[in-house]
């Protein structure tokens, strides 16, 4: 009699566990993080998001170029990271030529036309507001 009761209890437990698993929503579907205007700590500072053309040599439009950072040496020479590649003034990649790099902007030429790409500060705002 005891084994029958024990088997029934196990069967009831397994049935309830299966029902809970099948009925419960997938974790995270209903939760949205509210950052209250601050950086979301769950989003990496360095992402793997890339433009459609990930290499500079494959770029066909300025919208394919992603400015990831600008650095200067103690001697005043400037460098930038575009689409994951370190570039300096005068570099050429396919149809792109790096014309000028300042502390906040990279000027490049694509197909004979100049474009300025501004560095966006953390939070997406250049003026800190």
C-alpha cells in the first residue's frame, strides 16, 4: 500500500512540475529594464554590432562607417577606430580616404565627397544633457 501511495505522490509531483514548466512564460519576456536616463549596466560598453559593411574596404556609403573612438599621441598625432580598424590621416581603404582627424570628428572622403563623422559620447549626447 505504501509503494502505491509513494508512486502516486511521485506521479502527482511530476505532473505538477511538468504543468508549471509548460504553462510558465519564458523568463525575461515580460521584463524591461528602466535605466532612468542612465547607462544600462546590462549592455556592454563595447559591442559587436557592426554596420552592414564591417571592413572599411567594403564600405559603399558613409552610413556603413562606425566611429568607435579617437586617440591622440603626446606628439599631437591623431588616430581613430573606424569599423574596428585603427586609421590615421592619409590612410586609404577601397573608396575611402581619411582626410582629417580631430578630438571629436573624423573627416573622410568617399567617392570624391567629404563627410564628417562626429564622435558620440557615452549616453548618446555630445553636450552632456
